C-alpha cells in the first residue's frame, strides 16, 4: 500500500508541475498579448477622434430619442390594455348581477304560472 501511495504521489506531482508549467506559459502569452498587440490600432489625430466621437454621440442621442418615444408608446398601450380589461371586468360583473337577478325572479315565481305560459 505504501508503494501505491508513493506512485500516486509521483503521478500527482508530475501532473501538478505540468499544469503549473502550462499555466505559466499561458500567463506569459497573455502578458505578451496585452503588452505587444499583434496589430496595433491606427492612431487617429485629435481632430479625427473628436469628429468620430461627436458623430457617435449624435447617433446615440438619436437612438436614445427613438427609444424614449418607443417606451412612451408602449406605456400608452399598457394603459389602454388595462382600461380594456377593467371595462371587460365591469361588463362581466354587470352580466353576473343581471343573471343572479333573473334567477331570483324565476325562484320567486309561482310554478303554476310557468306551466300555464308554456
């Protein structure tokens, strides 16, 4: 059993050292990528950068305005749907009350009157 544990320890140590070596290589690759990019982005002049940012800002402002309009429209739709559901519930309540009233009237009628009309 002691031999098995030693062999297991050796395998574990080899696996650990291989994993740490791979991690070191990977971290070095990441550092290289961060420090020295393969294709550096072209450097824009200050005026070009300002124009690009201004254009992007105007585009985002337009999108923001469009989204606000859409949100307002959706809010109106929700209010309209809530009103429609409320009206439907009121109609349902009214019909339910009318049905109950008719049922009470039928119960209070003389059974002879019902047969005589038939």
